[in-house]
């Protein structure tokens, strides 16, 4: 797991031992301020950051036959992976996977690279699908390396598991939402393929993790999460706080 995950460390320390259920939320500019959204079931994905390294042998660019081109291995892997992914994974399964970085051991015009490294992400909602696709990545990397006379190493692990929303707890939270913002603003949230370390809590206790609407076009609060110019309408914060308080008041007896 990701050692930066505060939620995992908290779970390991026993903070949920006497907890019956848990609720949380995340700001979201896809939903207008004044709305609260819930998606029952998986509501954020497994996060699997993957590093693929290729090891070859350098040579002069005019004699590629004397080397083992690590860059060519990496390029072959990228092309084959995208193709195989569309042929061997059930289209009904949600899989988001992107190669986001490729670097080699040389920036020269005339040297065959003896090393290349790819950094990529794999997002799924099913642990079984994650394991299957991760297996494909290892197989394709090995084939890409061996065909070019090299070797490879794949480092893959789920650092944040999929976040699971319990139907019963979600029903309790939806009741609180309706009391705070009204039925028309207590909305069904869309499935979200981002990841969140809160998911460690949801794997131990029945949970509801909802979306707190923060979008306000008049104030320019429309940016995507984690973008450089991300802003929220802070009027939403008191609405979220009221939802939590109402949930507690409604469920003090268990």
C-alpha cells in the first residue's frame, strides 16, 4: 500500500475498532453548490501506479544490430498493450489505463538507449479485473523485451483500493441530505474513476462517501479537481457540515 496513506495507518492503529459505520465527502465541481450526491456501490476506483523498466544494450545508432534497443521495447509495449487491452478485457468492465511518462537513458541523436522506463496508471473497480490486466501488462512487457533481446521489470501494486458505498448507510445519509438541501438537490452521483485513500475505511466498516457540490459558474468555480487553478464555492462547506450533523442527529440511537 501507499505509505503516504493516512487512512491505512489509522485503520492499522485500530481507530475503527469501536465504530459501527463511517461517512465522508469530497468537494466536486461537477455538481452545483447546494447539491449533495451519492453513488451506491463502488464510488471510486482501485488505484494501481505501475512502473515498467526495460533493460537493453547501447550501441551507435548506425549499428542498431549491435545493441538491444530499450526504447523500441518500450514503444512496442505501449502499442501492444493498448491493442491487447481492447481485445481481452470485457467491455462491460470499467478499465482506465494510461501511459503517462516515457524516459530513456540517452537524449542523444545517435545512441541506442540501453534503458527505458514507463510510468502508467491502472484504474478498475474490481480487484479481479485489476489482477487480470496487471497480468497482461507483465506478459506484454516480457514479450516486448525478449523480442528485442532485452529484459524488463514491472513494479505494480494497488495503493488505494476501490471505495465501496454501503446501501444501508447511503440510505441514512440520503435522508439527511433531503432534510438539509431538499429532495431535488439530493442527487444520484455518477460513477467516479478517481481514487481516494478513504477507501481503506470503507473496506472495514459500512460506509457512505458522498459528493459535495461546489460548482458556481458565476464565481468561476468550474475547474477540474487537482488542476492548477482549482477553486470551489466555499458556501458549500457549511452545507456539507450540516449534512454530517443531521446524519449524526438522525442516527444517535444506532
